[in-house]
C-alpha cells in the first residue's frame, strides 16, 4: 500500500475566480427561433428543440446556475469520501475506496462514463458497501486522474490498470460494473483477466449488427423498435464521431470556454434530473483541464485491435427504459455466458441518478 497516497480535493481559489470571470463574460451562440427549429415531434433520443443540437436555453440556464454554484460546499461533500491516488503504467489514477464492514464482502470496481466522472457512483458507495468493498476510479485522462501523458490509453490498457489497482488493494478476485465508457472497459477487464474477474455487470452491451443482412431476418416488432432507437441514439451521439476522429481539434475550444464545455457535455447529461450533478461534473472537467484527454479515449478505442472471439466470463445486463436496448441475439453472438438480462420500465443512460434503487438491486442479485 506504500505506493497508494491519500488524496484530498483542494482547488486553488485563483482557478475558481478565473472560472467565475469567464462565465460572467460568456458570449452565447446565435440560433434559430424555436418555432423554426422544431416540428414538435420527438425522434428517438432527440427531443423537440434539440434537432440542431444543444439549445441556447439549456446553456443559458446552466451558465446562470454555474455562476451561483457553491463549489466549496460540493468540494467538502466529495472530500467526505476516502480518496486516493496511485501511479500505474506511468499514469496517475485517482479513486475512491470504501471498504465494507463485512469481511466476506465481494470487491467491486465501478467504472464511470463520459462526460461523467467518479461522481456518477459516489452516492451508491454507502448502500453498496453493505455487500461490497467499493472501488470507484477516475478513468485515465478524466477528472482528478489528470490528463494522460502518452498514447494508447484505450479500454484494454485501462482494464490492465484496473487489474493492477485491485491487486494493490489486496483484491485477487473481484467483480466489475460499468456504464457508458465503463461498459466498454469492464468487459475488457473480464476478457483480459478471466482468472481474477468473478463477473461483469453493465448497463449496456455494445453488440451491433455486423452488416450481414442475414442477421436482420426474422426480427420481432420489438427488436425492430429497439434497432430503430439504437440507430437514432448513434446518430444523435455526435460526440462519439468527433472524438473518435479529431479529439484535439474541438478540445482547444473546450479548454477555453466553460460555457462551450457545458454545452458539449450537455448532449448526454441533459437528462440527469439534478442540475447540480451536471455542474459538479462540468466543474471537475474544467478545473482539471481534461476535455482533450477524455476525448482521446474515444480516438484510442476506435483504433484498438478488435477480436471476434466471444467472451466467456459471466455477464449481467441491467437495461433501462430511456437508454438504448441491445438486441439479445447480437449480445449472445458476442458473449457466451449471459447469466442475467433485466429490462426496466424506467431509468435512463444515467441510471445511477434516476433509477439507483433498480441498479443497486440488480448488482446485488447478479453477484449473489
């Protein structure tokens, strides 16, 4: 444990003053009148008024809230959780570690997504610690792990870092869960370290049609609906295409404009019910200047060598109503051992925030 160090968030006041000054001088983008933008018909994940992208009303409201946001109070709340840093493969890794009072508890590593942070799982640490030793790392290049300093930080390299982190914490066998980017990293962890991973639980299984028309023969009406929503979700996910292609190009603007960063993150975080959660994540990205390095994760993953060999670790899915639904026929093509598949009638892409009870119960049932 000597190479693990306690960590406490302590942002210099000058950085907060600079943020406040930039927010006060925000120049908002022009846009079409709302009547010209929308026909009032929701299309998959695209809501009326969002057809051209994140609307000014969303950004103006959150900028006003951000100017009044009490970061010091939030900082104190975050510091109530035991946080640490360690260096793995030349990269600083920040993480929260909450041990269970139960000596026989299952170690569980929880991996967040983009544009989220470790904050995604913080409020679950207490309830989950009744059954698990909880480890919540910040992805390399995200938030308090700081910018990545070398090429190649894709999901496979992160998975190897997670295995080393759990070894340093004394956990030889453990479970893994992930959402969004975490639902890419966690299966890689099971694939690359099957002798140590008890099972992998995710909110999404990223199994798509291969392009073979034969795969689409005999789809049920429900499967066709799922496939249509999936197509709309992918089309709406402009961040995915841009960050895969040229992460550094956009990052110059995001590093200079907090309102721009807020809008870019708002593509996916807009559905989070508590605006303070959005502002907490935005503030962390801003203060750590990790817009570029977090975007590079997409670039590196897009170029990561792929394998067609199905996974063989136990896999569980908790699929939520307002997230895209994977088709089981494609998931079973890519994963041999799906032992739990639950679809819920509420919750979104950020189920930790709008359906935490369902997620916690699903995690407990899967690992039990």
